């Protein structure tokens, strides 16, 4: 018993050899796969998500060219970081779309950088939505 205690004390006294005591970086390993990313949603999945989830649905296309039913807000993709429409809860699901998917991807990356953890966008945007036979509400 004394031998085991001596080994444990020695292990701690030597700084726990073999344990990583670094500053959080992992040398030689790509940890980017663990970083939050903007999820990509098909038209079918996006339609399901905005119907079932308690997500904030945001049209980020500039200029405004209409919207999908269920849209909660219009925020220009390049102004999203300053939007009062954003939830204070960083885990709140946010679903983005634009005309083709490019602007929503950019806006999504901005939200991820701001700390939001559940961000997805509609691949192909409103064009894909309309091509699937779903309705878009025209710009007024």
C-alpha cells in the first residue's frame, strides 16, 4: 500500500509525465474538424426544419427578392453581425437562406465566428426552393 501511495505522489511531484499541460494548442494535429461549422441543408431538410424546429429563419439576400413562408427576419448578409434580430442565446437554432446559397454561407460563417453553435443554410437558396416546386412570396 505504501508503494502505491509513493508511486502516485511521485507521479504528481514530477508534473504528471505524459499529460498535455499545454495552452490548448495541439501540435501536429488538425483540430479544425471540431470547430462549429455552418450546416448545409437540402430543400427538403430546410422545409422540415423551419416547420418543426424553434429556429430563427432569416433571409439574408441583398437586394431583397422575396422570401420563403415562415421567414422571421430579413437581414443583409454583410450586416448580420450588427443585427438586433439575433437571439441572445448562442445555442438558438438559426436557419439562413438567400437566392443561391452564397450569401447565406457567408452570413453563417459570421454567426459561427460570433459564437453561435447551431447555424445552417439552405443549399441552392431560393432558386433551389422554387425549382423544387415550393412557393416563394414575391418582393413587394
